[in-house]
């Protein structure tokens, strides 16, 4: 099991407001969580939705976790596949999409689509990745899965818009008006739903 830090860590830098106020909107949409991966340290930070789905324990939210603990709820049959293809995406950099299954505590299987961007340093080494998790269970009919990066597919306007909104969300200071924070969150949810709908047709 990986080590856990005691201190709380923001899931997205620059934005400390919890997403609880948008839980009803999240439940009505396909977006179920956010994640922030410090590739250099190896630490992963989830919000409550992502923590529940990927670790089986929402109490892991907003704390840095490491290793297999960060994907302990991923379906055992998808572990090796997911790790291998994420490593390939890290070498390519840019946009990353990963589709895989998770097992809920009650044994329910859900299909998730993780959509994020891999950031590199000046030497081209991956240093960080951030993104969202979309529940595509209702759209998943073929059983096929995929990991894509920008090296394999061109970015479309939805991808660019999602990157812009994620960057905006990170840049918001604690003093930002609540209505601005809510508007940004709702826009991100809408984009996630649109990405899920287009991704589900692949």
C-alpha cells in the first residue's frame, strides 16, 4: 500500500472550494470527479467523487495518495492494461483519455473515462497531469476501451475548451466571487458531458 500524507491538499491548485455544492449537478451529469497527479513525486489527489470510485473510500479525497492505493477500486482485469497504457501516454505527452472499469463496494461495475492533460518540463519529461473522470457506463455497449493522447488524435474545440476551463479553475483565488466559481464549475460539467457523449460514440 502507498503512503498517505496527513495534511490536506487541494485537488486543483488555486481553487479550495469543495464541489459538494454541485453534487446534485454532478449526479445529473456524466462528470463524477477530478484528479491531479504529481508525476515526479508519484502522488495522486482526488476530489470526493474520484476518491470513492477509484479507491472505494471517499475519505481519501483531498489527500495525496500513492501507488496501487490510488487505483485500488479499478477492476483487477484492467489494472495491468491501464498502467501499461498510461505509461505509453506519459511518453507521448499531451491529451490523454483512458477508459476502464471500477468495482464499487457493492460489486457494481462502472465504466469510467479519465480525460486529462500531461504537462512536461523544458526537457520534455512529464511532471504533472490533471483532469476529470466521466461515468460512461450508460454509453458503454461494446466492451471496448482505449487510451489516446494528442499524438494519436487531433484536439477538437471541446478538448481545447476543457483545457482552458481547467486552467481557469486552477487560477481562481480564494477571494473570487462564489458565483464565478459556480459558473466555472458548471461550464466544466457541461463540457465533460459533451466530451462523454462524443467519446461514447468511438
